[in-house]
């Protein structure tokens, strides 16, 4: 079997680069929720960080200095993400966190396990979103709180879509990750309804995504990880790589979602967060 073609400009991806790509927006939003809309944690709270990734929610919880006795179950299926969190847990061995490999669409926890379940920016990638929502509801204790966050505004997404059209043509199918990543409030509202959730409410949360001091570096990471085309990379992608990166960087600078602070480029992201009590 021939080795898949990869443009020479593409970065070799690892967990650290993924965290650089994502920044701390998930952490910021989780912290805001814990300080405001969510019930206070108690010494008996059992929390599920569902689709934990590199551990943004888990770290946000621990940064609030939760009461002694709190338990956190963090689950994901991506070994690269989980390795990042495992390294963090190794540095903080006293944290009450258990990390497990588990599919959000098929949770194996018993019914009525958690006081709080938080799932941030996971649903676009799920194979069966209704099943995932059903498992969140099933594993919550009566009176427990379920939280699901999806993006409302992602300026980087539009920039990458436009770079795709510019360098690959308007007729080529959108890169798979980009085509799946738009998952709106109306969709999650219907999915949770189908799964039996009731009396849901939404709050809007904003956070600034730190793109670092080199905007083209961030664009290169994003294009590598998010814009792999249907059928894989082609020579054309290598030939037009610089054009794509310049297009992304220029578009990110436009609009009131962009600012520079102390030499660091930032864009404003906005999330719709669903909250419901079982």
C-alpha cells in the first residue's frame, strides 16, 4: 500500500499542538459556568467530564479549589488527547480524577451516577448524538445537572472554509472535519428532546481564543489538522499551501472578533450552552 501523501509544510501533529490549536476557551467557559449558572459543588459531588479531550473541564474544576471529597470521572476515546490529560494528572497526583477510555455514545457507568455531567464541544464529532444525550441523562442522578456546549460563533471556521474554496475550488467537497463542525443550538435542542431531556435552558458564553504571537503558525496547525480533504492530501495542497495560510491569516484579522494584546493574536468565540436538571 502506498504511503499517503502529506504536504511538506504540514506539521506532525501531537497532543501539545492540539492544545495550542484549541487554546483555553473551553477552560474559560467551564470556569464561568462553575462560578455562575451551575449548582455549587459539594464534598459528595460526582462529576463526569464527558469527551474530556486534554482535560479542559477537569482543570477548570480543579482550579476552583473544589471541596475535598469531590470525584471526577474523565472519559474520551482519543489516545492523543488522553495522553495530555494523563501527563497533567501525573503532575497533580492528589487530584481526585479517574481517566477512562469510553465512548460518549455508549457510556458504561451505572444509572444515576453523576451529580454533574459536562460535555463541551464534543457533539459534532459523535456517531450517534441522540444515544450520547440519552446516556448523559441516564447516568445523571435525579436532580443532577447536565451541560452540553456547542459553538455559536467560530470565526476561524469561516476562514478555513474560504481557504478551502480558494485553493481547491468551489465544487470540491468540504474537508470532513470542517463539514461536521457546525452543530448549532437548534440541533442540540432537538437531539436532547429526542433523548428525553426536559426543561432545558440555554446561556451564551464568550471567550477569547489565544492564537499566539505568530498568526501564520496557528493557521498552519489549523490547516494541517482541520482541513485534510476528502480522499486525502494532494500535490495541489502542497503547491497552494502558502496561499491557504495567507488567506486564513488575513481573514482572521478582519472583523470585531479579532484583537491583539501584548503581541498575542486573539479571536472571540461564542458558545451556546444547554443546561438541564434531571
